[in-house]
C-alpha cells in the first residue's frame, strides 16, 4: 500500500499494488472531493522542496521510491492513470524542466510520446532518459547503482532528438531508399517546430549523419512547415464557418 499525499502533505488516498501477476496490477482510492487521480502527482509534496528546477517523471510508485532512496528526491509519478494536461500544468508550477523516465519497453515508449505531446503545451523544457541496462529505473538502480542512473539522467536528450532517434529505428539508413524515407519522416517531425535555430541545428546534424546537403534539408522543412500552417489555417476557417 502506498500513501498518497496532496501538495501540502495531507494524506488523501492510497494506492495498492499486487505482488504477483494478478489483474489489475494497481488499484487506487476512488475519486473523492479531495482526491482526483487525473489531477494529482505522486511525491510532488516531497519533490517540490528541492532547489532544482527539474523534476523526474516516472511511470509508477516503485520507480519514484527507488529514485528517492538513491538520493534523487525530485522524482514524481502520475496516480494510476495516463498522464494528463492537469498533471502537466501542476508540474509547471514547480519546475522549469521535466525529464521523462518511463520504462524502456514499447508500452513505456508509447507513454513517453503521449506525455511529450501533453508537456509540449506547457512552458516546461522536456528531456527523455534512455533506460540502458534495465527495463526501468528501479531495476537499473538496483543493478548498477545511483551513479549509473545519474549518468543516464545527465545524458537525457531533448524531445525532438528523442523523436528523431525513435524514427530512425524503423529505417535502414545504409540504403538510399531507407535514407530518403527516414529524411522524409525527420522533416515531418521538424516541421512541427516553429524555431529556425532548431531547424538549423538538426538539419546540420542530419546532414553530417546521412551525407545529405544541409540546404536541401532546410528547404524541405520550410516547405513542409508552410504546408502544415496553410492546412491548419484552412481547418480553423472551416470550423469557424461551421460554428457560425
């Protein structure tokens, strides 16, 4: 059983976890007048005390506890539900940066991408820690110790770089067709960013990595971004016309 406290340190609920393979794995207190799973963050009452403006966002209670035991007292987690905009807004009140530290399996990576989408609508900087040597932070800390975990957190990449790295896994960039296909996906990812400096940085990196002219990459990003902006403007006008 895990006690759940609100931001002021008041005990408001409990989370239960099975010790075998039974389902469901977790059962939380039902929502009450003082407890809403979608709005609270586990251990934020402790993490907010730190001087760091960075929070480590985990998938579950055990990872948070493992982090705190190892001295990383800025670790937090959601409350048994998918990460929500309300939780992201709460984190933004106490931090300037969030490091996503979800499990390294496919489910964890999917949850990471979803959390990035939600966190990107806040002022928070986003980085993603790559779980190397274990399936989750709890296992890595137990196997390799806190110093190894600190290295993983220090080397955490930005959200855009994470998306590019993940996209590359689906293509054989040693072949011409694979290189073109990956670049098309990379251009689509970068076109979502409204920042010319980031375009330049990532275009330079892609150019060196794939031996493709940087200017050609930038031109494609700009073209894709304009197409996206035009399409979104058209959709907004269409919605406004329907509403009227």
